[in-house]
């Protein structure tokens, strides 16, 4: 029986008769659903690649959290301890850093691919919005993660974080020192980074995966394969991704700056945030607040603009705007990366 | 068979009991949770083994130094004035009491602050009073740096082995899984 939205033809026999024991006990039959054959290509696997990076981050992050001290007077020393003395500390930290970097790349590629394929259209709007929310939470978890190193760069990131909270008044009070006096802000950021944000990400991933399964993948081919047969290829891709992250971790270990000195801005942030840094240099501190909102607002209106049967000019304009946004963001990252550090706080 | 198991169990219990009776775990209480480097701090101990010499070790994330000792009385307690060495870096530490056999028997958290600015006695009472609320001397101001710390990384042989196995295994397994056909033939 085929109740798939695309009305694909019956898939090939699975030949998995030997896995009945585990299948019946773990409900693995739920994975035996047809997907378009062209969705087994790399472009369609970017979401899975992002998920693999997230798994690496969770596992290494769990280990790092055993040695990290979120007390401001001990945080920097605990990171030095992780690098120099904690068992597998340096390995875990480098894997964590590079998995985060690779994850940002795969997220941008995944969003770009979905945007190009127009896979945000009905009935997949909620899938798209779940993905946008995921991107937002990942952005926040990247920002909070850079604070935790608590070297000069981390401290300046914290200062920007707090400045952003101050600018938004009562809305941003949670992100300021004034929220509570019972615990240092660094400890609350640590809690955000290790508990609330990962939990939110896991919940949204669950929704995202469920919707992808139920609504199907918007592939063009009428031929299909069973997802359970595609899973080994995804697993193989995931393992290659781990190897890439591990090689980067070995060849280019992440460093650590000196203990922070308050009142100075002499470093630049983690590269995925450089585009905001560049806009701050041009427009002042308020760019910290409106620039992410502009990007996420664009993502939010895309399914509203491109729905039904839009005119060709509308479609061309939307795609041009999307491409231009990507180019501008990349150019800003490059410009900020090559420019000397600038003073922003107090602008 | 049952007799051997019983003897083994008794031996294990006896060993555990003998370990437990080696010394008592105690409690140390500090007059304050914060102390400046170079200052003295009152430390009180109780519930230790009687007439025992304890070493007091200041343990941080990156360093550890023995800073004093205390002898417990007949009731297993002590009260001492402990000097925090002037050279201790500001930060979060644990003051650990170590028994003669090397076991940690108690600990307390201690935050060490930087030593206060020192004004020469010859400067007079007015200058000293002024210095108490003044900004630190220019030479004492921390200098910010955007450079990376020169950290010596040393992965152990076991760490290299584990990462090698993980990378090698992932490569082989990845090739095997990725090359499987997407549909049954």
C-alpha cells in the first residue's frame, strides 16, 4: 500500500529478512518508507551531515563539561587544564571546535539547498520553520560557546552578548548581568549552552525529522528506494565527516588566548559571527540586534512569498535576493576576518 | 565451589573494612571563603583521627602547593592560622587536608584574591590611607593581549592510539557503508 504524497511506485525488495529480531523490538520497520532516488545524493544529505556534527558536539561537549569550571575566576584555568591535563581533553576540545565550524557550513549549505529546491512550499512550511528555528538556536549556541573559553576573545564576546541584552531593554533582561545577583552571568551562559539550547535543538530536530518522514522529501524522480536501504550510505557519509573533523582537530588544534582584561576590544569573534562584527563596525552596536533579525525575517517570509503559483519574476527576484544575501554574508565574514579589530562597545 | 566463593567474599569485605578503618574523613572550615595572597586565614578542622599530622595543600586547576600542616588533638580537631603565600595566583582553589598515607580526608573551597597594593611605611599615614582606596599602580595593571597562549600540548600514547583507532575505523566503516547500493539488487 502506498500513501506517499508523491505516489511513487513500489520500492525494491529490502532483502532484510535477517533483521527481524531487532526490527520487531526497536520498531525499525518505521524506517522502511520510500524516498525519491535522487534524494540519496549529497545535496539531500546535508541535513544528515548537520545532524552528525551535532552528535559529535554533544559527545565531546559532555566530556568537556566534566572539567570546565563556569566560575569566572576559574574558567580560563579550567580550559588550560582541559588542554594540558584532562584525559582526552585537548582532543575533545579540538573535535568540538571543528565540529562546530563544519556544522555551520553544513547548515548554510542545507538551507541553501532547500531554498534552491523550493522545498519550503506546501505542505512543508512547518518543516522549513522548524529548520529556521533550529538555525536560530544553533546561532545562539555558537555565540554562548565562544564566551565559555573566557580568554580575551571570550570575554569580549560576553561583553557584546551583554550589550545586546542591554540594548533590547526588558526583552533582553535575561541576557544581562542585572537578571540576577545570585550567580555569575558566565555560569548562566554555561547552563544555556549545555542544557536549554541543546534540549531545544533536540526537540526541534525530532519535529524536523518527523515532518521530513511524514511529508516526504521533495525529490523530482518518480523512482524510489527504501530509506532503510539509504541509511547505511548516510552512516558512511557521517563517518567520513567525523574523519574530516578529526583530521582538522589533529592538524589545526584550536588555541586559547590570555586571561581576559576588562574594558578592551582587541580581538575578533569566532568566524560564523564575523558578519555581525562587520556590520557593527559600519552601523554601530545596534547592528548586533537587527542584523540577525533581518536574516531570520527573510527566512520567515520565503514560504509566504513563494506559494501557490507565483509569477516567474517573483521567483527570480526571490532567488536573486537569497543568493545576494549569501554573497553579502560571505563577503562580510571575509572583510571582517581580514580587517584589524575594531572598537564597538559604546558606539 | 560455594566455599571458595564465600572465602573470597569474606576476604574482599575484610580488605574493604581494613581500608575504611585506616583514617577518619574529617571536615575543615575556613573563617572566610576568600583570602588575599599573602594574608592569613583561620582554618578549623574536626572529626579527624586523633593525634594525626595533616598536610594542607592548596590545589588549583593548574597548580598544587603545600602551604602548611596541622596536628589534630585527642578529639580529632585543630585550629590554626594558615598563611596564603604571596605568590599564589588569584583564582579558585580547594584547600585539601591530606592524611599521612596520602589520602585526602577533607577539603574546602577557597577563592584567592590578588595581594593588595603595598605602600612604603616611610610615606606616612596619610599616603597609606590614600593608597587603600587608590587605583593600582600603573605597573600592576594587567596588560590585555590578543595573542594566543603558548601552550605545550602533549597527547599521551594512549590518546594517539584511541584517536587513531577511531579515525581508522571510521574510514574503513565509512567506505564499507557508503559503497553499499541504495537498493537491493
